[in-house]
C-alpha cells in the first residue's frame, strides 16, 4: 500500500502502478506469477502487465480462446477462484491445459474496480504444491481495489466511456514500453525483465513517466526525435 501511495504521489503512471500491484502480490503472498488485463475503449480486455513471458502467453491464449477465469471475473465483477483449475478442464480446455503445462494448478482472478465500475482484472497463478490462503486473497483484493481507485480518482471521470478512452491511451503507451524493453535488452545484452527494471528505475530517478523514457530509447535506436514528454 505504501508503494502504491508513493507511485501516485510522485507522478501518476498507470503502467508503473499496475506493476507495483503485481510486485506486491508476488513478494508478499504465495503467488508465483500474475498478469493484469485492462479494458480498452471498446470494452475488450487487453493484456497490460505480466510478471513473465510465460504468463503473457497464458493471458494471450485466454483472450484468443475467449475462455478463462479472468474474463469471468471482469464480466461479473466477482472473484473467481480455483484451488485446482483442472476441475474446469471441460469448461476451459485450452486455458486449463496451458496453465497446468506451466505448473500452475491454482488460479485466482480478481476484478479491478470500484462498486459497479470494473476496469479490468488481475490473474494470479500459484504453483502445484503451494496454496494461497484466504487472508492473502483479501490482501490482494485490497491491492487491486486500491490500484483501480488510483486510476479512477486520478482521471476524475464520472462517465465510463471517458474512462475507457483514458485507459486506451495507457494501452497504447504499453506498445512503446514493450518496444523499448526489447531494444534495451538487445543493446545491453540483458534479459527483457532486467531491461524493464532498468527503465522503471530511470523513470523513477528522473521523476518522469515510463512511456516518455521508453520513447527516448526508441528514438535513440531509430534516429528519430522523441515526442516531447512532460516532467512530473
């Protein structure tokens, strides 16, 4: 909660805020992997942040197959939990097969929103042999609600359509971030995960948005001028 508050106070950034949410889940609970999906302007879920490429693949499969707990949590606004996701093999065959193949048999999907306004969902994957306690789920839901509250409050929007437009802008920024991660990883000979941490550290140090820092990395690699950013 303190980290989320620090992010909101030092210069709001949707990508950074959701990353802090995932970091908190992995660091303070039995969750090993996680991903966040946010709704775009057309009310369709899009992958926004993941803890690994493996989870990104799982989330992509979930969207492409139109099956899985995250979609259900978003649609209903209610938590969807399975101690053993294999019990849902008939309902979600492709998602269950991929999740089990990745060693993640316990799955929890929590809505991100406030009251009737749901802007996305967070997927939590727990490896076989581990278990996420109910009290941990309560903590994670608090993380998710606080993150959603930060997004909603900062935008100061009352209409759902206006919020969707703002979130679409954040989703567009993610494309720039992903490109910069790949460029930096290739240039510095490091993993994509390490590249992302380096970009986040630079943005925090310079008190700038992550998207602005990433745009400069892309501009430096392509020889184009980066779009004028805004210092927080």
